[in-house]
């Protein structure tokens, strides 16, 4: 499940790294995102968010067990998180 916590809420049954990358590239002013329970996501999601969404200040990732320190470090280098 994914929520864009701004003006719009999107709910997906299955979300992939490619889906997040596409959202990231099109929502450059993204500030809040919940990808909790999206267990298919990997560090590629975090890297995409780091590359395209420097205004991101809230990211919920409960249940995303494939994320590692490498992905979180990429966010820490460029984002307000």
C-alpha cells in the first residue's frame, strides 16, 4: 500500500521500485510518503527518492524489510529526512 500524503492519496495493491521511481520523477515537490507494508521495495526506491525528491521530509517505511543502510544513507545525503 502506498499513500502520497499531500493533496492526493493513491492506494496500490502492489508497488515496485520502478513505480516509485516513476512517481518520484513526476512529483518533484513530494514532501511526505508512506510505503509501509510494501515489502517488494528495495534500496532502489530510497535512491530514487534521494535523487528526485529533495523536499521529502516524512517517509514511513514500516514493514519494508529489504531496505538497508545503503538506501537510507543515500537519503541522508540529499534530503530533509
